């Protein structure tokens, strides 16, 4: 039986994550560190057939990652995890197809002790929290200058939605009766993000605009060129806004999510389970058809009880 090519195997794995464009890009980038040949100093450069990978090659790759001083150790660990995921997937998939590919993935024999630190300083944004005043500043500035950007970032602020979720949010999934946007393509599955009652009148205008538009895109927001937003555009808009306002703190789209959760828990004493629901209510194993109006009413009431921005002038 003829072997599939490396490209075919990689595409089969990447396509398994087609529900999330961000996940596909991340996995492709991580695998490029193992297979890539364009930049030899930045890639391990394995160029034989995937079915010929053995444990010794994986151990060599792990040692190479430990000594890779161009990226942070967390990035290196992520690349190792993705390669393991890739190998586990193709063993299951292609053995079921009749191919014989088994490789022992080293686990107990590898560790990250003694790794070479990154040459340049590692900057992390995970501890950045915005203040209410900064949220108000940003939204007020955008409201005066660009209505669509204002709507986008008010949604980020009020819901804590991830940027990939907001990019692909569909206008048909906006429910004004129960004040939520249904996300059916997100990182952790089906969920509902609730927004404030004050925001309804603004968002209705955007939904009506998209309903009357003559294009083939289902998304709630498109660029001024009538195309879907790219992955970096939202943070670029934020960066330009921060610079104009003189805000030195590196506030990104994810900062809105972290800030919302922090204010709810620490200041409003929101129970952890409710806080989790409110930054993206995941249905889990619950069948969507079994969801009732009482569930949605409960979610809206929770939102209003734990809304840290209700007194802001936004």
C-alpha cells in the first residue's frame, strides 16, 4: 500500500481542528519547528517520511528544543505537546487505515531541567489587568472616533469573548430577547455570552446593518473593505488607541476577559462556577435542544448581578 505523503498526513491532522482557525494556525506553526527547512537555525528540520520517525529522533528533537534560545521555554513546551498530539493522532488514524506506524513517545525519560534560557527578555502579558477607568477611556475614545470599533471593543469588555470567537461571531446568533450571542465555533465548544441591556440598542443597529448587507459572510463584523477581520487586527487597533490615550499598560483583547473575571471574583464576590459561566457558558454534554428559557433567564440575571461596568459611562 502506497504511503501518503508528509504533506497529506500533516493536512489530515490540521484539518481535524478545522472548527478553530486559531488552533489550525498554532498547530501548523508548531509542526513547522519539527519539519521546517526554510530556516535551519530555527527549525529541527526532519525531512524523512513521518512513518520513519522513531523514539531516538524524538529524543533528539526534545534536546534541540531545550537548547533553543530564540523562544521562551513555554513556547518550546507547547511545541513538544503539539508534536506528541500529532503523532498520537496519526498512529490512531493511519493504523485504522491499514498502515503500520507505531512510535514510543518518550515521557518519563524527558524533562525540561537545565534548559537554555531565551537570549532576550521574556515578556508576559498574563498578569495585566485593566482598571475601570482605562476601560471607560478606551471605549469613550472609540465611540467618538469609530462606531464599529466601539461596538467590537465594548463586546470584548462586556462579554470577555476570545478574539477568535468575536471574529467569527454570526449576526444570526445574536439574541436580543435573552441578550446573548451564541458561539458555536469556539475553543471549548458551544457557549453563550451575555451583554448588558444598555448595549442592546447599539448592537441592534449593527445586526440590522449586516442583515441588509449584500455579501456572503455570516459574520457580525467585517472590515471597511467588506472582509473578515484578521487575527492581529483587533490588538493593532487597541495598540493605536492606547498610544493616542497615553496608556502604557499593554492591554490586549485577552486583557478584557481577564479583567472582567478578576473584577467579578475579587470585587463583586462572584462564585467561581458562576464566573466561569459568565465568561462563556459552555453547554458541555447538555443537548442544546433541552436548554430552556429559564436557563437563559438565569444567565441574564447572573450577568446583571455581577456586571462590574454598570456604572461606567460607556
